[in-house]
């Protein structure tokens, strides 16, 4: 399974309700995620933006938090995986097996 640094993904509607300071942090987090995705998955910025959008809408917060762990941080990933249910792990696995390829083809 691909592991990508997903940092602080939240929906646009939540950002609008919370305020400008949080919106700025969310934009920074989104930019960080996209840079990491480009570097770790060798995908274009457009494709990584697509993955970010889908992660924010298709995964729960705990699953997104798991995907925030950098690919080379095995001990942290293993500890985080123990906190996930089998259903969450299956959802993450399905997401990472399908969405990056779909986004890559669409862009």
C-alpha cells in the first residue's frame, strides 16, 4: 500500500465556517500534502490535488491521519495501524489502490 503524507485535509465548507486563519492553515496543509504526493508518488500536481480532494471526502479523519505518516516512518505507521479497525484498513487499502491511478489517468 502506498503511504503518502496527507496533512490536515478538510472540506471547503468546514473551512468557510471556521474562519480565515484556519482556512490559511488548511491551504498550507493542502499545499504540503500535494508537494509530498508529487515527491513520494511521482505524480503531477494536478493528480495529487485530485487525490487530496478525494481523501477529504472519501476517508474518515482517522484514516486520513494514518495516511499523513511518511512512507519511511515504519515504526510510527505500525503503531498507528494498530489503532485502526479492519474496516478502516480495508478502506485505506482500497483508496490507495484505486484513487491515485484514477487521478493520474484523469490528469
